[in-house]
């Protein structure tokens, strides 16, 4: 047989060999660093027997696939350790994720973070034992019987979902056997540096109707130094996590008696969202949008016309029962069917288009409890929503204007460099999910691709992520934990105008349906606030800060002067807070620093006498003394420029 390697060199062998033997024959040094191989682009274990001509390449820890294999093997070591320390536990799944791995487990009694040290100790013993990791296969029935013998109901369920004629692969290390597609490291001793990082809850299969399992997160690296660097990064994440920092800085809170995913925005958080909302609404007005205010709920009739009742009902909060109630209402999960009524309020001609409607919309979505996280994903939220009805010849320019507005907003808040772009298309294998013909979808998706290419946007394509009525551009962003969500979206809708009979009279006198662009300009305000808290570690830019200046009195004698300066600043439109407590000035400064206040004005007897202010700036310290007018001009100029530093 002839084996072709990466550089095109060919090696001939007279009899079958394992992939590991072939790599070792090519280079001893390469073999020591190889964790798996690719045989004709298929990932395989080093123990895989090669019997015919093929292309073979070594996979090392420098390759993403190699690091994934390394971490996946560590997750199997975790599972073996769990079964040793907690014999009555039941294993579910243990995949790799971007920076590590996790394993979902059902424990007889709950475990906590402090219990991870016991599991880690057992993992180290397994690694030290250097067990060979051996792949074997069984028929579906035999695999089911084996997992029943091991009392692993979740594994049984996974196998039962496979075809009856499927050949099931399993891996054995010591006395432990796990269901797995592989590949894996050749032995457990190849793992050099790992750490279990956290414990949380997770529903089986991500479905809140299923049992809540315990999810143990961990990570693994080739070198101890890389692990230590990553753990330091995790500590930085904890400092930036909006779910903690936002609460510590009093931006928001949650209350059990109100419910999960229903945060209370405290004065600071409400102020930032108000600033963003006014900024967005003013900018949209400049760009030709008309403001609407529509109801928060509607009868099911409206959602049946739009198609949301059939395609989105499970994600809605429904009030009433269609079988027993004359009228059934639902809180709105989106605003489009409501804004369409504004379009329908009077007849339109081709000269009236485009019609640009915008609304600061409060929406409601029945998210699974396991999906909720701080302000990132909630059940009630506010969004900068808008809809544009346009003629076919206006589609390209209007889409570009939507994109330009989104980029403008991202630049203004400093998130432009943190986003990626996703062209979300329909699922060609499941067309029943969508309204409209295959031909119509192909035409619109080709048109959207042409627009994106013309814009020069670097994007990825994702089948199955389109709305049920049209494709979209999703502007994606990751939170501090690496979880990706959609921040802003621009959708081309070629169906709903027909459903609502939204027509315009064209130049030929014929009634025609417009395209509708569904878009957001800065997305969900709560999610944006969360991302800003994480990006700036709570130290928001001056123009966005809920409190821009804190005035600190040195003694009780300067309290009147503090109030005088505060009024001057507030009259100039600067957001001010005063601290005239009978505390030492050093204590007041430290407290203002901990609360990430951009500017502090220290006001003592000298400042009161000279009508000046002593200025301290966040991150820079003492800026010296200046006149009130000079300070006001400095602040207003920075705000006008929307400076981010």
C-alpha cells in the first residue's frame, strides 16, 4: 500500500500497519507529538489499522482537532474518576467546548465546588496509572445491554436513538468503559495539565421538562504554564462577569418572587438604557424613521395572520385557552405585526416608499430557565426595533442603510471590533419550517448574498438560522464566557406583506407587495448593557456613565459649595452625584473609585473660596485645579465626541 503524507512524499508498505507505526516510521520526533491522525480527512486513533492506499497526516496539540482530542480524553478521565468516587452516579454526556470540556452527571446526592478536589485527586491517579485507551465496537443491542449492566440509563437512551444496524464504538481505559465516537489519546498518561473549574446545573438535552443534572466544567492544556495563564484569565472573567459586577455596582437585581429572567433595572442601569434609547431614537429620526407606539399584547388572530402562532407559539406567553375562551391573547414576542398596522392605516403609492417605522419595543419570550443568564437572555426585554417597507429597486440601498446604522451604533459604544457577521439562511433539508416556496427563498437568499458581498462584509453562512419568513444578517457577539448571542439583526422578509395584504400602487397602476426589512439598530438594550459592563469591566465611557461626576466635600463647611457646583453641572446636562457625608476624604475617594466613577471633584475650603474644583479622573488620578467653566467645557466636549477612553 502507498501512504501519501502532507508534503506529498509517499511511503510504501507491504502489509497493514497501525497509524501510529506509520507516523513513527516517518519521524520519531513527530510520533512523540502526535495524538491522532487524519486518514483521507477522517480523524482516527493512532491504533487504527491502515490497510490500503490513503492520504495520512499527523494531528498534534498545535492543531485545534488535537487539542479537542486531548480535552475530550480528559473528560473521559473525569467520568472515570466520578464513577470511582461516586459509584452510584449516572453519566450523561461529556463533550469538548471552546476552552475545555464538561460532563453532565446525575448524582444521588448533590455535590458542590469544594467536592471537585476529591475528583481531581482521583483523576491524577488515573493519569499516573497510564491506562491504555482502547477502542472497540459492539452491535446496537449488545451496546444497550452493556450500558444497562453498568446502570447508565442516559447512555442507553443515546444508543437507542441510533439506527438498529448501527455499529457502536466504545472506549475502555482500565476497568472503565464509555460510549464515544472518538478518537482519543493512546493512554491516560499523555495528559499533563488539567483543572476542574466549576459546577452548575443543566437539564438533560437542554430541555426544562427533563431532569436537572450536574454539569462539571474543566479544562486541559499541554503545559502547566498554559493552564496557569488560562486560570488567571478565568479570574479576570469573574471580575468582568456582568451578572456579578452589574449587581455589585447596582445596575440591576433579581427577585425570586418576581421570577427568573425578569430583572429589575436599578437607577444606574435604567439611566444607561435611557441614554442609549434617546441616542438611538434621535439617530433614527435623523435617518428618516417615524416613531410608533403599539400594544404589548394582541389576540391570537394577529399572530395567526403573521404565522407566529404556528411557528413561534411555544416561545410566547399565552393568556387563555382556545378550547374554552372566546378570545385568547398573547404578549408580543416581536413588533412586526403591530407596526404593519401603521403601514395599513392609509393607502400607499410607489412615491410613499420606503416607509421606515421605528419603535422602542418591550417584548416577551418564554425562554427555557436553563438558558437565562443575567441581562444577556431574559424573558422581558426592550429592543430598538424597526421595519422598512420598500420597493424591489430600493431593497439594496435600504439594506445598506440598515447596516450602516448598525455599524454606527457599534462604533459609538465601542463594540464594533467584538462582533462577527452571520448570513442566516433556511434549512434546505427542512423546508416545512418556513413559509414561501423554495424558488422564492433561493431568489431572496441570492439577492442578500449579492448585497453582503457588495458591502464587503466578512461573514459565515449558517443553514437553518433564518427567520421563518426570510433570511437575515445576524451580527453576533460573545460574552465574557465565550457564549455567542445575536446582538443586532437585519432580515429580508418577502412573505408577511402578502399575509397582511400590505400593498402599494406601482407606476403601472398595479397593486404590488413591498419587501419588508426587519432590523434592530443596537439590538436588545439589556443585552447591550450587559456586554458594555463586561467590555469595560464596569468603567463605562464618560458619555454612557450613569454618574459622570461625583462631588466630594472635604469638610462640612463646604457642603453649600458642593450643592452650588452640583447645580451648575446639572444645569449643563452633566450627571452628578454628591457625597457630603462626615467621612474622611480618602475613604470617599476610594469608594468612588470602586464604583468606577469617571470624575471626582474634591471641594475643600480653598476651592470654595476661589470658586474652583480639584479634579481627579478615573485611571489617571489628580488632574489639578481648574475653574468650573473649564471643567464643564472639558466634560461636554468629551461627551459630544462620545469618547470611549
